[in-house]
């Protein structure tokens, strides 16, 4: 099996997970974790693992990923199916899904470490961010398994699990990728990308851990974690809003969506702190993570990467045409995602409307691009 078809399937699964996870709470009486796991466990986790498999050979300057390296992403997809099924129908299956996800994360970590040893010279610093992200996922899955075995600690360990997954696994992966992908999509040189990744990983990693621990046990720890995140995130935003603003902020293209994800992440960090001190509803903050961060992140990355996965090598004209189609009106989509996220934070359910409109617009562009392939 080749990697590109799998990545396309994982992207379509993620987009379907977004749509169903956003709509189902308004259609069926479900526990809050069920639709969220459609998005995170069934969509985001397998997609990230597949994307890591795609990027690691580039970061380590090694050969293209071999067929066996696809197993973790496929296993993660299976874990997501079991987890989602358990939350909809039988909670007793939940530990089996978590164990499958844990095996997938450990497998991919071992494969990544082997590729690191094969690197000629030093690997790209983005590899370290991927390894730390997988470590956060492993700890997050272990914490939810511990919560299953220790029911009196379930609430605290569930919060730890949630934040290790969102800010640890997703956050570290996204920032490690964005710092490299933004200059590529914006068409500008950024010699500070590598040094930034090497300087900031201890602060971002420690901050994610403190925010997760604080969500479980102490708001003061969350505040300390936020203080560690703000300087590196502020530096990145400054380069996007001031230094490279003309290259990044365009009416069309991937860079606007990706930069919007960084802005949305800052909003989420501040809203999470407000929640820690009782000023915002916790479920609203978690729900807003989807349109403020995940949707602009996934749509922006897919705008740039999907044409690479669809077209044959060397077909640059078709690749650029597909990228132009997918990136059309990205600024409008990003604005709708931000608007919907802000409305959800304000406890306005109709914020779902602009989110779904933007998601439907992008999904139609993806399907049209895939149809033109055949």
C-alpha cells in the first residue's frame, strides 16, 4: 500500500469527523465526549500519525516511508473507530481503543527513533517536536487508562488526558509543522524557523504539561503554563502580523488559514485561563478548539499538501491549479471559523452555522479536486 492514498483517506475521514462531530450534539442526546472523539480519535489522531509518517523521511533525509510504517496510522484509525463506538454504544470497549491507540503511538515513536539514527548529520529540529508530541499522546492515553482503573480519580485524569492530547499531541505537532510550512506556503524565507524550534521546545513542552496538570489539579499551574507559552507564541505571531504580513495574509491560499490557526490558538489559551478561574464554560472552550484552531489548521495544511498527494511527480502545473482551487476564498473561510469559534465561546449555539458553511465550502473543493483526478 502506498502512503498518499492512505493520507487522502485519512483526510476525508477527518473532514467527515468534523462535520458529524459538530452536528450530532444538536441531533442526538449524547455524552459530550462522544462527538469530540469522532473529531479527535477518529479524525485528527490517525491523520497526524499519517502526516508524521509522510514528513519524517524529509526531516531525517532518509528514504521514503516503507509500507510497514503505515501500520501505526491504520492502527490509530482502528483505535478511533473502537473509541467512538464505545462512547456511542458500549463504554466497556473504551480501554481496548485506548490500548490500540497506545500501541500505535509507541510503534510510530520507535520507527521515528530508527529513522533519526539513520540521518546523515543532524535531523531537522521539527523531528524532536514530533517525538515530544507522541510522548504527550502516550501520557494522555495512559492517564485515561489509569482513570478507568481508578474511578475516584476519573474526573482529574480525564482532564489531564484531554489537555495532554489537545495542547501536547496536537499543539506540539501543529507548531512544529507550522513553523516550517508557513514560509513554504507564503513563499518567503525564514532563517529563524529552525533556531526558533530549537530554542522554544522546552518552554512549549513544559507549558503544555503544566496546563494539563493545572486543568486536573490546580489552576495556578495552568496560569504558569500559559506564561511559558505566551513568549514563543507571541514571537511567532509577531512575525506573521508584522514581519511577513504581506506574504502571509492573502485573500486566497494556504498561508492565511495556517496563520489564522496560530491566532486561534492564542485565543484558546487565554479563554482556557478564563475558564480555569470560572469566567468561561469548560465545554465551550473545548468545542471552540475545533473552529479556532483545528479547522483552519487542517484546511490550510490540506490546501498545500493534498495536491502533492493527488498529482504525479513533476506535474507542477496541475499541482498549482489544484492548490489554487483549494485555497480559493481561504480568508473568508478563516473569518467564518473565527466568528463561529468566538460565538461558541460566548455560548451562542448558532455559531455552528458559519463553521459548517466554511467546512462545506472546503469539503466541496476537496471532492471536486479528487473527482478531477479520475
